[in-house]
């Protein structure tokens, strides 16, 4: 038997054991979530609870987004419009011609991140909302 295949089979068995070990905990968490949602619905039946959705970002790793945003603002040396910031962030990650969905997602996330950073006094906004330009606070 090939040595790599032997190792992969060991990893497979180990992974199955981990799943078996964690399954009861997952079942308990799902039951608790169902109880909490039932309590919420009992208190406020008109409230629509959204389904759990988590979609990892295909471009930016955890914590990488803000670092890249700061790098773009630092390299620019002048305030930039939001769309330019998003496009330069994607270019820094190696995506010169990203899909529209990725551009829009990056634009939206840059917008919300810059709003938070603006509230913390870390970035400044010049101009009105429509023609806003963003730069680092000095």
C-alpha cells in the first residue's frame, strides 16, 4: 500500500472519531437553539428569525480586511472614494479583474468598516455622503 494512502486513511479514521465524539455536543446545541427560538416566538410571534448563514469571505482571511484597508489608505497618502478603496484592496489581494459580486461585497464591507473606524476617530471623511473621500486620521 502506498505510504500517502496509509496516512490519509489514518486521518480519515481520526476525523470520523472526532465527528462521533463531537456529535452529542452538536445535538445538545441544536436542541438548545430550538428551545431559545421557541421562547422568542412565544414572546414575539410576529418576529421573523432569519436562518443561520455564514459564508466565509473567499478573498480576505479573518482580520485581514482591516489591515488591507489601512494599507490602501496609507499607500494612497490622500483621501480616496469608497469604490477606489475597494478596488485597490482587491488588487492588493491579487484580483485585478474581480467578479461584480466580489466587488460589491468588498465595497459594502469597506463602507461599514470605514463607518466604524470613523466613529472611533481612526479615519476621516471629507465631502458629503455621495462624494465622500476617506483617509487616515492624523
